[in-house]
């Protein structure tokens, strides 16, 4: 069926351009359209390029009928312009590719032009990725632990947060390097580092009576969780460090859970059988349904901080309603709740008051 779709896409692309133009499929579901002689200056060329792109978008508006089954597909289009002094073909295609991914970020079925800002962004991206690879080799990462407290203001656990301590740039936020790592296989190495370091920390704490009960929560990326060696490596780490696995909690996102629900449940149940707990991170921002949530062997959900921070503002009834709804659901499903983003006494007070005794265990 996929091959049939590609054939129909090729037909529509060819019909949307002139006979002298070139349409080529360069791999997967990506096509290149080469349009020649469309202007002698950037302005006119841009206008004509935009017109052609809109014509291609219009060609995809009608559904594809493949073996009597209706399919809909919309393109994302990136455009690069070049003249007689153009760079290499590889460079031109790379620029168009960058523009195409910018179009995808805007929600698909859109058109974006390559420009100097994109070039600066890609050069920064490449430099950061190279730096990131070296950082893994040099061991420049460290874990910080953010405490989680209950309504009695007692520490019950913590979340392991990775930080990049760059020798020249200092501490780099994960918001900058985690997306880069997720685009490559580096997220696997970082994920293993976090789990191993967290388990070593747990082992140290479990030798102290006052810290023996403390749990550490670790974020797991979709690529890491789906990797065939994830479970074997995790079990080996637990064995090597000798920790009590009930003190280790893995945080998954809603998007991860719904990618392959059957495999996700199977992996979770395998790890749950030895005591590892699971938490749903950033709850309320994803797309999973309650029917999916109830299938997962979860122990906890984390209310996204975008809802919690709204509680600090007076009379923000929408956020109050959302938080109370999540708390009521958690009570019905017998789940613990963590409220993210509580960073001052006022927020702590408001969050605890908002819960209205909905669940037996609320953490912030």
C-alpha cells in the first residue's frame, strides 16, 4: 500500500510542474523537484517558487484512493534557491531539507524557504552535536537530584536530572542538549549513564536508615525504552549495584506509552514484577486516552507544571479545575500524584489546598 501511495504522489508531483522540470524520489517518502529558469532576481524567483509550492499543496488536497481504500496525505515543502554560482548539489539539497523540516515543525502542509538564519541554526546544531559526542567520551555529565516532598513537607523521593558541565561554557541546560541527543543514538549512552549513576546513588543511600526509603525517579526516552537491550542492561545495573529495585522509578511520557502500547505494557510488566515502579510524566499534555492509561501498570502520574504554576495566580479557575480533575482520576485509579513546578511556599500551600483531600498521597 505504501508503494502505491508513492506512485500516486509521483504522478501528482509530475502533473503539478512543467515538462522541463525534474521530479525525483531520493529515498523513503522524500521527493526533490528541480525547477529551472523561474526568475532573474530573488524576489521574482521567490514569488514563482511559492506559487509552484502552493500548486503542489493543492494537488494533495484530494484523497488518495488505493485499492478502494481512502487515504489522506499532506506534504511539507522546503525551498532553496540557487543561481549560476551555486554551491554543490549536496549543499542545495541539504538546504531544502532543512527548510522542509522547518515546515514539518509548523504542522505540515506548509512551505518554508531556506535562509541565512537556518544556516546559522544548522551550524550551531552541528557544532553542539559534535561537542555532545565528545562530552560523552570525556564524561562531562553529572546528576542533580530534585527532591519531592509530601503535604507534611517531608522528602519522600527525588528526580534525577542530568546536567552538562561544559569545560568552557559551564553548566548547559538539558533543554539544549537532550533534543540533540534524541535525534541521534547518543540518547542511549546518556540514558544508561543516568540509570547507572542513579542506582549507585541509591546504593549509597540504602546504607543509611534515614535514607533507605527514598526513591529516585529517572526519565526514560522513547528510543531508550524501545531498545532491545534496555531491559537486560537495566537488570544488570540493578544486579551490579545491589540496590532495592522498589526504590527505582522510571518516568515515561504519554507519547512513549502510545507508540507501541502492547510492547510498552509487556516491558513495564516485566520490570514491575521485580519491584520497579512507573510514573507518567507531564500528564495532561499528551494524547493518550483514559482507556490507555488504565492498561498501564502505573504507580504515579505527574501533573505538568504548566497547570500547577497557574495555581499560584489567584482565581485561575481553569487550572484549578484541570488539577482537581486529574486528582479525581488518580483517586479512582489508585495512583499517587506528583505536582511539578512547585518552587516556593505559596505554590506549595495552594497546591496542597487545591487537592481537597482527593488522593491519599500527593507530592510536590
